[in-house]
C-alpha cells in the first residue's frame, strides 16, 4: 500500500486545484458578470468537459502503450499544462482571457484525471482496492482542507498567490509520481494494453448498467443537497450565512476521517454491503434532517451523514472497476466520471426546481428519495465478491 500513498499526491493535486478554483474564480467572474446564473454556468464547465472528454481519455489510455506506460504520458502532459494554465488564471486582462484560461485549464485537467485514478487499480490487487481508494480520497480531503485554510490567507495577501501555489503543487506532485511510480514495473497489467475492439459493448453488462444508475442517483442526491444546503439553512432553518456554510464542515470532516476505515471495512465484508449500509444510513440522516431545529443536532446528523457518504463514495469506484476486465480499467474510470459529471449537472437545477415548486421543506425528502432509487438499483447488481479476510 506504500505506493498508494505516493499515488495519492496525484489526487491531492487535483483536489487542491479544484478547491482553489471553485473558491476564488467566481470572484474574478463577478468583476465582469452581474448574473449569478451565468457565473454558475461558467463554473460548471469542468462537468461538461468531463462529460465528453474523460470517457474518451480513459478509453484511449487503455489502448496506449509507451515506454512510460499506459497512464503516465497523460499525467505528464495534463499536469504540466494544468500547472501553466492555473498559474495564468489570475493574470487575465479581460473576460475573454479569463474564460479562455478557464476552458484551457478544464481541458488540461480532464487529460490526466481519469488516467490518474485508473493508476490505482493498475498497481493495486483487487482485494486491496477499497483501502487504496480510501487512502487517495483521504489525501484529496486533506488537500481541500489545506486549500480552504491556506488559500484564503494567500488570496488576501495576493490574488494570484493561491493559483501560483496550485501550479507549484501540480508540478511537485508530478515529480513525486515520476520518481516513486514506475508504471512499467509496478502495473499489474503491464504490457497488456487493450487492442482495438468493440469493448464498449462488453462494458455495459447488466451489473455495470445498474451500478452506473445507482451512482447517478446517489450523486444527484449529494450534489443537489450540497449546492442548496446553505440556502436551506438560511431560508428554512433561519441560520446565519456563516452558520449555514460552517455546518457542512462537519459532513466533510467526517468523510475525510472515515475514508480509510470505510475502505478497510469494505475489504472485510464486501463493497456492495458497505455501499448498501451507506445509502441506507444517509437516506435515514436526510429524512431526520427534515425534523431538526437545533443547530447542535444538525451538526451531529451531518457528521454521521459524512461517515455514511464515505461508505458509498469510497467504494463505488473500486466496485465499477471490479465488474469488468483488468484491461478496461481506463474505460470504466471514464464511465464512472461520465455518470458522476452528468449527476453534477443534473442534481442542483433539478433540486432547485423542486424547491421552487414545493418550498425548501422538500429538499431533504428529494435527496432521500434519490438515495432510495440508488438503493433499488444497487440491489439489482448481481455480483459475487470475495472480500479479503
């Protein structure tokens, strides 16, 4: 598992970059655009790029065979370009330049995200993949915490500083990956690049289709809830803006703390059982949140919600990979991000419409219902696991 910690620097750099991007780019857009809706659309460019490019890149990396390996060429190109474009972002002169840098950064990040994540199952045996995914998600969570804690201070000092810091982290992470991971040596499927064949048909077997549907529904639930929670807290619970935004910290913190244990428990009892536990628990939390009026109880429930979300999220990607062949890991990684990106685009506006129609009281009922749909789908995933004991 030692190499997993080194690989975690790839996910660390991705999480840090997106956290800083989401936190501070809206301030740049606000100087040129008055419409919040337009700003919101521009901030979802990464999901639209991911929707179309990441499945293709993941599929392409399965068929790549170079002296650096299957995935590493995409990391070298993508992380280098991302470091350049994230550093250029704060030096825009006008809206056109800002949007151009945003689009170029989104494209370059999409080049290496799927191959980076696909490297985990490439170098990790099946019984250890849930624990490995817990480790890299833990590092991603730590990166997000660092981004918010340090990024705000850097931005206050100099608006370009967080982005230059992100560019430096991307280059340092690439250096660590090149130093510590030799894909040709470490990959379990070295020399087994997928040949040209109609692989998409075999990837859409029955277990995979129902699993992807489940992933869509639970990400719709999470993304819709997260996007509207601060407004829910302010307009429905009567919280102040800072109380409402701070409350989600408990959800994120418990997710980070439970990321590694979630992967460990799944390796003992199986990924599907752990995911079912997470969906059932999070649905119960969302239903209970409808009857909460105490801030302390709200924080306690959100803390448990983050634990249950870790049970789902940490194990979903390894589950997707395990239902296919070892030579199609990149393809399945692309499918995973295709579905999660589609959910990220769908969830917030869908839940926003529900709130417009029925009021904020309906938000967590809708989130719970989406989770129950995910639960129905996961029960249709017929797959025999052999968890390590």
